[in-house]
C-alpha cells in the first residue's frame, strides 16, 4: 500500500498558501483497508519529524502551526489493517506558506500618475524597477492588483497565471499570487516590468457592461524577496520610486470588449508611480492556476475579398485570439470574435450581446496597428468565447498565421 496523488489544499507542491495548518490529501495504491498514516517532514530544512495518526479518510491537517514563508518537505507512509509496519514511502512532496500577517506586506500599492474620470477609458499602465542583486539562491514574488497584472523579470514572464489576480469582490478581499522567481534572477542588474489593465476592477462587467464598479483607479502591488547565496537578503517593494508611463503598445484593454494595440509604440517610463491604498486586505489565492492550454489552428477560411475573411476554428472555446504575421508599418488589422455566423456568413454576437443606453457589450474586438516586419500578438487582458474570427486586414490574411488559445484552470 502506497500513498499516491498527494496534494496540499488540493494543489500539487504549492507555494504561497494562506493557511497555517494546510490539509494534505492522498489516494492509496494497493489492496487492503488503510488504518494509519505516517507523515515524515522537515520544516525549512530542519531535523526530520514524524507524526502517526489513525485515518481512513485519506486526508489530514498538518500537525503544527506554521509561520509565513515556512517551507515543508514531506513523505507519507501507510499501514493497513492487520499489518504492524508502515508500507513504502510516497514520492517526496513539498509546500510553502505565503504571507499570513498584515505586517508581512511591506510594499506599497501604486498607481499611474493621473486622475482617472469615470466613463473614460485609459491605456494599460506600464511600470519598471531596476535593481542590483547578489548571486541569487532563492527568490519569491508576491503580486496582486486592483485590475489585471502581468509581470516580467529580465524580459521573461513571471508565472503562467493569466488574467491575474482573478475574480474577487474588491470591497472585501484581494487575492495575491506567489511565484518562484529564482530561475529568472541574475547576479548584477535586474529589470522588473509590470503591466496593469482594467480587469474586473475598472473594466466592463456583468450583462450590461457597467464600468468602474469597484473603482476608477487601477493599482499594483509587488513585493519581491530575494536571498543571496551569501545569506544576504534583499527586498524590492513597489513604491513611488518605480518608473511609470501609459504610452506602451496596449492602448485599450477591456475584459469583455477586447484590445486596441499599436505595436509601434514602446513605453517611455518617463514618469513616476504614485503611492495609494487598496480598499480590502490581501489574501492568498490558493487556487488552481488559470492558464493557457490547447492551441488550435483554423480548420477553414472563407474570403469575402482578399482583405476580408472569416476563420472557422474546430470548436467553440473561451480564451485568447493570437496571430503571428509579416506586415508593413502602420498596416491595420481589425478582428471580431463570436460563437455564430449570420445568414450572410459574417460573425454575429446577437446570442451574447446586450445593449444598455446605446452601448453594446461584449464587443470581443481586436484592433491592431502593425510594426514593420514580424508581428506577434495574443490577447492578454481580454477574454472571448468564440469559434469564428472575422478579419479585415491591410496585411495579407493567411490561415496558418492565426490561433485560438483555450484558457482554463486544469482540473485532474
């Protein structure tokens, strides 16, 4: 008898848990009825401890109260009815506690240096922080937003979580995610960049597409904790020293309505972030990661003219629309995504679209201005249910240039 499919709070080897005594779950492999389990564990690499407990339910609470940032490595052994000794040890597993106490959150909430007006839409905020790092041994990033965020360290994406930090009632709680950034750190100069979009906080939500439901000013929280090989510790905290501008390529991004992108633009970071406050406490998300999964190519294409076509993908999915194509600078590409076609073969949104005070929502549109040469695009801060994509483009339309990306939390 052996413990298999071991999970902590239903997650595989998670980091950043928000529970000081997380639950451990497993299945048993083999014959017989499980009578007792033996948990062998080390906290922060310390001496091994053992706890035996009677159980037939294939789960247990961790036997000690843990503190913020504690890391536990453990194995499980099982004993079945009628046997004296414990069976084969499980594969090794681990989990790590996140930030449990208000005093653990040292970073400031920051926002772009402008005063937003209700009803007006704004480009995506771009933040940057450059810092020096000793030879790294371990690094953690604790990230959140009132809005959607994406963060990059030395040009590489931090984590796989998309549309982070996830849906929540921003009046009561704000989820944060914990990431292992050790592989992304480098000795010497490091550059941390963050993008901040409207998301559910300021963007259109609900059947009628109301905006600014939770607030007018999107905000970012970033707390980076680094341990060097020498034992030196370093904290990079979001504050007013961070560079900011909103002149990057994403000129508009709405969860339901789509994205406007000018690929020719590069953020200048000519301004500074402004410190602010959030309305609710931060809490660990403890969720399965919402991420990109399958990628699908169109199964067919129908041309109305050389610059106007409808792509048909194999099936209807909720997720992102993406392309990679060659174009000349300034060429425009307009896309509408939908689940059905009308009688003339054009994309129709009548099955999902509502009209409120003359405003239609969702729009599920992409408007893209190309740079010279290769243009790589994927939706990042919007989300659409679609099988069909209607494209009007000044650049050549080739079926093989386009993709549909399924976005969901992958259950086992």
